[in-house]
C-alpha cells in the first residue's frame, strides 16, 4: 500500500509545482489510525498529508460541486466509484471534464473503521478499477463479479405488502431528515433541492413518518436511474438506514424493464427516464 | 452435411427409385443421412382429412424420436407430403403450448419441437451440397431441356414451408444447370397434378396432368424432373396412359436425384430407372452423347463486344468534326 | 387576499336534475378565498355571461370558478367573455359538473358530494392561477409547396392568386406529376394534357410563383409562421436563364436511356426534356448517363452544338435557404412494384403484361406509339385485351389492404379506349367490385358496358404465355365456372403507394404517417388537410389514394388554410406553455431531451454569483414551438421548469383540496 | 411497533376516495363521451385534467396517497396516439417504475393503476373506473403514507 502512497505524493507534488492543478482532493489521516477523511492540498510542501490506506472510504467527486468555476484544474484521487461519480456529474453538466485532473488508483476494497471488516459497499463493488483517469497509479486489480447484486431487494420483495410497509415504517421512523444522504450523493446535483423549496407543496418539512416516507421514496425515484451504487448514502446515514435497498430496487426494475444498465460507466448511455423506446414493456393496455 | 433422415413409405414402394437414387447420390457426395429408428407413417392426406389430432401426432412421433436420437440435426425428408405434415406438426407445437401438450399425451413421449425439418431438395440446394455435387459430376447432360416440376406441397403454403419462392421456385432449376441441363422457363412449375384424385375423379384430374404435359411440350421440354413420389407417379403413369391412346408426348419424368446420380456415372439399374412407365433411360444416354454445348457465357460475351464497338464509332466521328 | 367568485350552472335540468345545486352553492360559500357564489339556469347563455360580468364589477372579483359542463366545451366561450372584463381570461377554472357528474351518476346525495369536491378542487386551483398573456409571433407571408403534380400546382395557383408569394418545389425536371402522363381523364374523357398543361404554364408564368424543378427539400426547422427551409437545387448542368429550349442538344446527344416518363417504353437522351410540353421547357443533363459526366467518354457534343453556350459541366448542387409561413405537402404517389409481388402474373417476364400508366402512355398521342395501342413485344395491335383490377389493392396478405379508389374508373376508361381505338377488339375486365362513387361515374361505367366491354366478376389466378397468347386463368364467381381467356395484351390496374422518399419529407416536417405510409391528417373527417404540426398542410394522394377531382378540391382547401394564416399580421401563440425559473435550473438538460418539439434549448447565460461574473448553462423555452404538454415539467427533478396553466403548485393544490 | 394497517372487515357503506389524472386529449374526452352517452359509474372517482399524461409527476401520486386518497388512477392516450407525439412514452416508463416502487414500499398494487383510454373508448373509461372503485372498496381505506395516522394518535407522536 505504501508505494502507491509514495507515487500519489510524488504525482501530487509535480502537479502542484507545475501549476497544472489548483489543489488536490485526496484523503488525509484523522487523530486515530482508522480515521481518514477528505483533505484539500494546495501547497506542494504539504503533499505528505495525502495518504492511501485501508480507510480511504469517502467519495471525493461531490466536493467539486463546491467550486464550480475553478481558475485551474482540480486534482482528484479517483477509485472505481469516484470515477463513475465524475462521469455522472459530467453527464449532468455539473462538471467539465477539462476542469478536473483524475489520479486513478485501483482499489481492492476498504475497511469499515468500526468493525475493521471489509466495508459493505466495497464487498458489493463491481467496478474496482477507475473507468476514467488521466494517470493511473499501480496496476489494475481483478474485478469481482456481483451475482447477488439484488439479493437484499429480492428478500424484501418476497414479503407481503403489509410486512414490507412495517419494515419501511420502522426505517422511516428513525430518519431525522439531516439530508446527509442527499449531500453526499453525486446523482443529487440540483441547485436547489425540492425539499428546500418554500411553499411549493411537494412535501412538508415535518419530521414524521409520512413525510420521511415521501422524502425517501422521492429521492430514490429521482436518483434511481442515475445511482452508481457507491453505497455512500447508506454509509454516511447517521441512523444506519438501509437506503441502498431503495436505490437497488429502482436499478433492478430498470434492468428488468429497459435492459442491463449500470450508471456512470461512460458519459454516453442516457439515464433510463431520460428517453424511451416505442416497444417498451406494455402493462397499461 | 449431416441430417436425420425420414424416408417415408413411398421410398420403399412406389417411389423405390427415389430411395435408391437418394442413397446413391448422398453416399457419393458424403452427405450423412441418419435414418430415424422405428419411424412410423406420417399419415399424409388420409390422416389430416379425417382427424386433426392424429394428423399432428403421427409426424410428431417421428420428430420426438429424432429428439430421442439426440443428434440435434435437421431432418431431411424426400417426399413432399411427409415434409408438409412434419412442418405442420412443428409449427403447431411451436405456436401453442396447449397443442404441444396434447401431442405429448397422444404419443406418450416428450416432444419440444427442437429440431427443424427441411425437404431433401432444400438439403441439396444448399451451397455446401451444390459444391459437393459439382465435384462429383463426371458426365454432362449437354443442354438437355429439362422442365422442373415442384408440385404444390414443396412450396405451399408459404407460411408453413418457407422454402423458395412459392410462385416461381428456382432451386431444382439451379441443380439442373449444375449437371449441364438447360432449365425450361415454363408456367406450370407449381400447378396441381391432381394427386390422389386421379383415382376417385379421373374426369376432373386427368386434364390437370394433360395441361402440365402440354405446357411442358409447348415450351420445348425434353424431360420433366420432380422431387415428390406422387407427382412422379401421376406424371409418369398418366403420360404412359395418354401415349397408349395417342402417341403425343415424349417427355420422360425423373427424380432430380436420379439425374444427379446419372451425371455422377451411376448405372441406370443401380438407380432403379427401369421401373419407370415412360421409358426414361434412352433419353439420358442420348443426352450424354450430345456434343458438349459451347459455354453459354461466351455467347453473352460476344453480344457485349458488339455493343462496345458501336459506342466507339461515334467517338471518332466527333473528333474529326 | 384574492376574491374568488363561484358560479354554479343548472344547465336547464341537465345538472340540476341530479345535483342539489343549493347545497353546492351553500358549501361553496365556505371555501377558502370565495367571496361570492351564485347559481344560474344557463351560465353559457347571454344573460348568464352578463350576470358574471356584473358580479365581477359589483364584488371586485379577481378569480372565477364556473361549475358547469366540460371545460372542453365552454372554456373558450368563458375565456372570450372574461376578455371583455378587466379580469385576465386565464384566471378561470371550470368544474365539470355535467359530463363527469350529473350525467353519469344517479344517487343524488353522492353526486352532490362529488360536485362539491369538484368545485372545491377548482377553487383551490384557481387560487394559484396567474394572469397569462398570448404572445404574438410574426408571420412570413410566403408559402412553400412541396410536389409539382396537379395538387401542388393548384395549391400554388390559389395561394398566388390570393396575392402571396409561393415557392413550388418539384424533384423531377418538370411540373405535371402523374396527371400529365395520362391520356384522357374520366368521366368527361377530356384530354389530360389540355387541362393540366395550361395550369402548368400558369404556374410557370405566375408572377407570385417561383418554380424550382430538379429540387428537393433538404432541411426544415422553425414553426408556423417562421419555417426555415433549405432546398437543394440539384445540378442540371444547363443554365436555364440563357437556354431558349431549342432542342438541338437533345437531337445530337449520342447516349440513349430508357425514359422514366414513358414508363420504360421509349428512349430519351442523357440531355432531355421529360416530355414536349414540359414546364420549364428546358432540358437537364442526367449525370448518371451522360458519357462526359460519368467518365465513359470525352463526348461534350451538346456543349459544342449549343448556340447559346448554356451547357456547363462543372455545375454543382446549390443549397437555397428561405423562411416560409406555411407549407403544403403534395408529394403524390407511385404505382406498386407488382413485378416483385405477383409471380403468378409472370413477375414481369412477359413484356405484354403492363400496368395502367404504361397503357396511358401507349394510348397517349405524344406517347411512344403516337396513340395507337400496340403491343410492347412485337408492336402489333392487340385484338383481345384483358384488364385486371385490384392488383395489389384489397389484398392484405400480398399487396395493400386498402382500395385505391381511382382504378375502377380508369379501368372502365381503358376498356372504353380499347374498344374505341381497335376495331372489333375484345376487352375483358376482371373485377371484384365496380366502385363508381362520383358525379357521372356510374353513367360512364354503363356506357363502357354498352360499348361491349365484358366484365367478369373474379380475380385472375394465373397469367402464362402459350403459343404467343397470354392465357389468363380466372374465375367467374357469378356463374361459378373457371374461366380462361387467351389475350394479346394484359393491363394490370395496380395499387397506389406513397411516392418513394416520402419518409424523409415526413420526418423533416415532424408529421406522422399511418401504417400504409400515407401522411397522417390531423382528423380524417374534421381536419382532412391539416396535420398535427401547425402550419403544415396536405393536398392530394400523399394523404391517401384519391382521384383528380378530390385531389384538386383538397389542394384548394389547403390553399385556403394557408391564406387563413397569411391574412393575419401576427399569430397568437398558446400562452399555456413551459417557463423556466433560471435560479433553480442547474442546466442538466433532462427537459431538452424530453421535449418532442425541440422547443427547449440549453443556453449559456451571464450571472453574478458570490460577486464573481460567471456564465452558466440554463434551459430556455421557445414560446412558438412549445405546445404545452408538460412532459418536461414532470421530468425536472427540482421543478425548475413549470407549465403555465397547469403549474406544479396548481395541481398539488387540486390534490390537497380533494383529500383534506 | 408494527401497525395493524389493513382492517380486513371493511364496513360496507364506506366510500373510497379515488383520484384520477386524465389527459385532456384522450381520456378526459373519453370521460366526456361516457357522459354524453349517459353511461353510469360509481361516484367516488375525482378527475384532475392535465394536458398530457406525460405532465403527471409521480410525486403527485405520492402526495395523493399522503393526503388521504385510497386509490390513484393515471390515464392517457394509447402509445402512438399521443397528441404531443411522445408524452405517453415517458408516462409509461415513469409509472412502470413507480408502480413497482409503491408496491415495494407496501402499497397494495391494486391501489395504484394506470390505463390507456382513447377519446372514443367511453365504455372502457366506465369499466376501468368501476373496476378500480370496486377493487379499492374491497381493500378498505388506505392508512399508509397518511398524516391522518398521527391525528388519531395525538400530537405526541410527532
């Protein structure tokens, strides 16, 4: 692991000294060994703060949304999921490819700081190598096929409508509407989220079960055809809600109804709800 | 060129020479024909005019046996009637699940309509077979004018057979050009020969055959070639009958496999050719002795040459104007 | 605080019979923002409307809800009424108390509850209505007519006579289309050239019509009143401004080509006028067959022979772009390719089996045989002629399912011409039905029978050649016998199919086609010459098989529609269109992808954000193109784009009102 | 804390509240035609007119359930007949997904239906409304996604 870290620091120093990049978004250590968090390195001297270890979990692409009109390129370390996030932001016209310099790092999965077990999102990850990058550190790792991509969803589908309602009712009772899931998600890139809009009437602001359910379902419906399955929403949710089960349900239906689909692998394939086929499945005759 | 093979009843009775010549030619060009073990009669017109389920079950049993045989090959079927019945059975089983289950009940064997059926003519009309036949030709019919008669069941109903053009089929004509014969462009290729009605309604059926022979003669046919035992029997036997009353037609009738066999140097007896009503051997022997035709394309080429010369002529005229 | 007025209509007894009007009025009084409620026996009548106008003034109302019949019925009426008051016509909502309440329910109490709910929904919606104003778009008073057959010519003449400039585009080297190929026209048997060529000449010389032959429409954009059309002027290698049409070049040209105009029965030269009376009467060079242009030889005779020196071998296609206010499509038809479908009629191997247009050329005085009916094979006069009708028509499994309408009449005409021009000729007509649905059509058919044409009811099953005769085997269903006719020549009256290339024209104009590829009219009975694309009209057979009288009627109808548009200085646009809130729009472009009318385009705009000048991509709506369907609004996640008249807020209010 | 949501024994004279979004050019015209022919159907469907079924945002359906409607019906032109050419192709995709997603979150599939009804199919409109109304009557009132759940149990549950 350390030689990639060395290369990362060397590449970062070159990029910063050459002035090609304004700053670099990477991971840095917190106070404890299992704590890594995103950091922004501007000064070539400080590149040694950049680390690459088992706890680099958070996705970095969404931070580009805080600096939408950079003078210089932004350097970002991209693993498999980050690179797909970058593709998604480019496809949604929220990021220009020429505004970012992507340092690709093949990732063989990270550890969950609490349990020191491989993180759930990494176990389920189907694209460990970056799909887009300007430079690649280290050699690509072997991809792990994911036959049980929708297992959890199928388990829920097997329940009766009432059981499912009760399952989700318990989940939404815990939701505190902190919107962390929305803030971390690369697919959630609207300028003003529908939940923040005043008096349009989409949805109340109270934090009760009904409003939480409507928020959960609407958000899953909004990002359903754009979700890159990076698992961040579930990881960052303070209440530990199984949000990926919602997104994966949407993806399962999109795959069954409109053909095999994985978001963000390139910038051409259009999200499912953005277009149509005249011979789509017909159930409303 | 490997097929499961369903000979059918005619090929060991009235159409014996069709069976012999097929075996001969297939062996010559290396086409493997795996006869279906314990095959049964396909029911032909008798079955489908009396009972719908029986008409589908009889051919389906053979198809089920092919599946049990497990070679996973297409089934080559010489006789047009058997071919038509098999095609109906396959289409019925593939188009409705209910029909397939009823068939399975009657024949008490599993049947999933996996294999396809084609007529023997289609097997020979395919590129690989035509190439193989070309290599084995030793004698040419030297421009013998041959009218190919397809009859009805080989090409109709188009939805079921899906073979060649149902109004103007060419596959047998192409085979004939391979062995040096000159196919005649006539209009009765797919007209009905009256089939079994030659027996129960001669007054209506005989004119049908008479018209076919008359149109063949009118277009200069020196022989008629068929791919169905019933067409063969009707044309051959009734021509003999007409000629007995008044010598009018001199057009022997052959199976296409017989002509292929002869062109590969077979002895007429090996192919059972002496069994024909209208004497057939003489015409072939005479054709072999004919002077080989100059290559047709040369004649065409000459025509092209004249054309070009004519074009150049005005050019000089222009220059010196 | 808005002041809503609610007016409940009895509609005579239609609503009052089932719905308890008094109870609805009572309940309406307590609805939010409602300050005045009144019921009226006939709200749509003059006194009814006057009552509303008075109430508006008296109670200073600013929003109106009317509980009456379906909005599809009287919304326009009540909007016109409001236009004469100071309330904006779009501050109005209508509750459908008749078609969807009183007429369909019997239980008085439940129907009344439903009526109250419907009024409550309308009141809740109207609270969120905004004043909307129609905007006007300029109209370019120039028409484009695509297709130079009789339909295109007639439409162009009518529009030009009304004083508007017209561009008449025809892809062949001359106007005239199919009609100019015909010899006589039924039922009056007047000669087609005598009634078509004068119209062609009129179109050619009309000051308001610019005839553009050998041209095709390349690109169309824009909307009604402002179509931007690019036309490709194909290279003709002859400068028509200088050419006098003397024809010397046509005589000298060495290379002979089968003439498409003569249906392949005669030859023309590489430099040619399709037929003597062509408009414009000037030749063009067919590059594929000209020996100089296709590189076969160094010919160039026409250039040396031309007294005016108007041959230019370096001519190239030109693209001409212009704006048009309205477009009439008259692309016409062609005959079905029967040879590839009907093997039983010989599949084209017998030269004496010809189709209707070929017969027209034979019997035409300026045709290859100067009007004598002679067999294409040996030039002899056929003594017995068989005419076969419905070849390709009314034949769903081999040809087309529809009836081509005109062939019954021109088959009778052909029979009449055979019997008239060939002495003691025999003419058999095989038919399924004889359809003579037109003025003097039946009389024309009976006269053909009297001339001695033998009509055999049945289809021809097979045509084959034997001893020089064409044997037509068929059936006479009236006598139940099979019939066999030995004919010298057979004329097949084949089906009409849309002209090749009509798909391109249809997609350019964004109009749809029915499943036989005919262009789709807006409504078969009520709007036969209009299409769903405003400003694009249809004329003639491109919309479906028809004969010349109907074609000319449609041509004049579409011209009237065009003049209707041009009579106004400006066009009012539909105000209920999408509007973008550029503050909320993140420029993701989803809406642009959804819009079927390409009315939404993403544009970069200047903004000041955090004190810094930046340009950002936002969505903009073209008010002329947007038809107000709202598909984009439902596709916009933050709700940045909204549909005026059916905004998110309005619909959500309606949903809330129903359920509280 | 599971909630006994589906009271199986539904009292007979309970009237469901059903909301229907109908496209102006086809289904709304079909409904008017049903009226013209004096066809009869149950009273508990309220129609909201929209220009095109493509205008219906799936969030409206969520809102309807949340605000207390027992069933939602979205209707539009048959694909290919849409007055706005492609509106209903998007409707079809959106509601193929939303229908499954509602079911996944516990809403009984019969409570949400979508149907293509043309301007001439008055009979089909009446039959669809009657069928949906009877389905929902059998299912009983919908308590899911409802704010009213809190009113019954007082504010402390906020």
